C-alpha cells in the first residue's frame, strides 16, 4: 500500500461590491413643475359658474312723495365802476373900479375855472359892482370840494373874486360788486348738485322750483320715488323707468337642471 502525500488546496475568494446606480431627479422636478402649473392655472383661471343675463319688466311700486331743498348764497362776480365826480360852486366877484369888467368863460383861478362869462358892473358911490358866476374844480373827486374862502384873489387892482361858500359834489371813483345772471346760474348749479345727493334713489323726474331770497337761491325738488321686488338670487345691473313699469337688467347663476334617467 502506497501512501500519497496530499497537500491542501488554497482557494482565494474575492468579494466585489456592486456599484448602486444614482437615483434620477428628473421625475421629481417634472412632478413639482406640473404641480406649480396646476396651482397657477387654478388661481389665474378659477372656475366660474355660467351666468345668465336677462331684462325683466316689473310694475313700479310708488312710494311717498319727498321734498328736498338747498340754499346757496349768490356770490357776485360783476363789477360796476362809478367814476369820480366834479365839485361845483359859485364865485362872487366885486368890482371897485369905475370901469365895468367882463370875466370870460374858462377863466382859471388855481384849480377852479368859470363855467360862463360874466359882466361885472363898475363901482359907484353906492358901492362896489357885484356879480356871481358858476365854476367847477379842475381836480375830480373829493379834493375838488374846497372850503369857503379857499379862493380869495384880486385881479388887477379892484376886482375881488371869492367863493363865499364851499364847493360840493366832488366824489372819488369807486366800484361795487354786482350780481350778474351767471352768478345766479352758478348758485342754482351748486344747489342742484346738493339735491342730487339728497335725492339719491330710484324716482321719476322731480318737480323743480327756485326763488331768490336775501342774495341767495333756494332750490327745491319734489320727487316721486318707486321701488320693485325681485328674487334674492338676482343681481341688478341697471334700472330704467318706462311709464308705470321698470325695465331691470339682472344676472344670476342658473340652477343646475336635473336629468332623470331610468
């Protein structure tokens, strides 16, 4: 019997780790993008129920008559100018000469001028010759109202000219506010604007009256109001009065129609 030496066999075992594939983010990105688009479409284009728009004619229901009034002051914008006036007076002329004198029209004494010629008789043993002549001031206004004896002048050697009384009638120019037709119309327009707010609501054309009292306009409206009744689900967009009826524009969401299927 023969013995064989058996040597042990060496086995080499290698463990190789398989490489795991990286997950893809493309489906996630696409999903998020689709969700964002869906939300945006829902917000920008919300679902709207179908709306029905119709015109309905209903009878007008009369309410009580109401009266409204407004008072507006008339503000004058016109201007009337009164020019300055001239002062007038009388000049007294005495003549101590034995020769008669003639004072011509337009004879000037300072700021006063005569309005007509005047004959002054000569003086005599009985006294001075005497005459008077109308005159006016050359300066318009109150400055022409000269006091008595403001003129005391000697012409030549024997003719004396005086104003023994004051000149009167001189008045300075002035202007006053004047109400013109446009001012009244402006006040009426303002009053109508106030009444339009007071008389807000559905009514027939109002009866209008206006009169002037103490530099103001009193405007009054007498209005016949009307009303109507509609189902609560209807929304009114416009109303017109046609005689005794109202033509009403409305919109509403129609109720869904049920279809029965056997």
